[in-house]
C-alpha cells in the first residue's frame, strides 16, 4: 500500500512542479517527513537526487532552446559548489543521523519553506511585470550583476541551504536571480536556475548517499510517479489559473514551514 502511496505522491508533486515551476524539494521533503514519517536526513538525501533527476530533462530542454546564460550558471556554481562541500563536511562531522543534526535540519527546513512561500508569492506578483522580450544586443548588459561577487555569494547561500534542507534551488533561486538581474527576461532566469540546480542537487545528493542518507527504493517509486506528473503539469500549464495556484501553494508552504519551525 505504501508503494502506491509513494508513487502517487511523486505524481502529485510532479504535477505541481509542472504547473507552477516550484522546486519539488519544497513539497516532497515536508511530505516525506510529515506524512510518511521518514527521518529528516533520509528524506533530504533522497529528495536531492529526486530533484537532480527530474531537473535533468528540464536542463536539456532549455539548453536546446538556447536560453541558458552559462556565465550566470558558472558564477552561481562558483559559490554553491564549495558551499555544498563545506556544509556536507560539517554534517559529516556532526553525524547526519544525530538528534542535534536532525533538529537543525528540521528547523532550517521550516525556515526555508517560509522563505519559499514568500518567494512563490512574490514571483506570482512579479510575473506580469517581468519583461519577456529584450533586444539581443542588450542581453550582455542585462546578464551582468552590479558586482561579480553577488551571484557567487547568492550561490553559496543556496548551496548551503539546499545541502541542509533540499529546498532553495527552485523558487528562492529564481527570486534571487530576479533581484540580481532585473532586466533579464524571466525565461532566461528560470533557465539559469534550472541548469544550476542539476549539478548542485546531484553533488549534494551524492554526498548524502555516501553516508547512507538515501533510500534508493523510495527514490525509484517517487520518480515513477513524478515523471508522468511533470509531463502532465507542463501540458496544462497554460490552461490553469496560475495566480490562484501559486497563491494556494504559497499558503501551503507557509503552513508546512510554521509546523516544522514550531516542532
């Protein structure tokens, strides 16, 4: 019975990801912990690889469309990859399954969900005002941050947050890029965020796997449901009231965040 429940959960999360573009970690990790009682370190480690595999297809799609700004991806990775390694080293020293580490993970996850809820709501408000088209000759200027260190620092923050909670590479990453590159078209911002999330979540997930913090059987069941769910959600993306869905989603994430913080 649990097997079907995990496949169904994967499908539901995939459907929402396809409809809204919000990262699966914001939904999958709290569901695994709160509904199925999976220990935080196992839920986070499994979800990181779940996110890496589900985003690979999206990266191929946006790369084929030639809307990925690899310079931005590289600057983010310059901060996120070292931060991921340092955070994982700290987790390894503390012991990922220890009571203290589990408490830190749960609390940080709650805060990350609250940030994601705010980011999702902000993105919904911003979606109609973000320029979708920009002249090709203006793209180089639009893809430059005020200072090269800002995207590196942003990447470091996201890398640490994702390694600790599996949350942050989706909505929070997009909002950070919207702030850093206000003149860049939204499709290019989303494309950069998706492309950056793949090596980040894969590295963090493999790090957790090396310590036994990944349930491979659970991962396969979640992927079995999520892949058709994402396809279906993407198909209906333009046929659903996006503002309503994002509003409800932000409320749901905020509720889950408050529950985890108050534990």
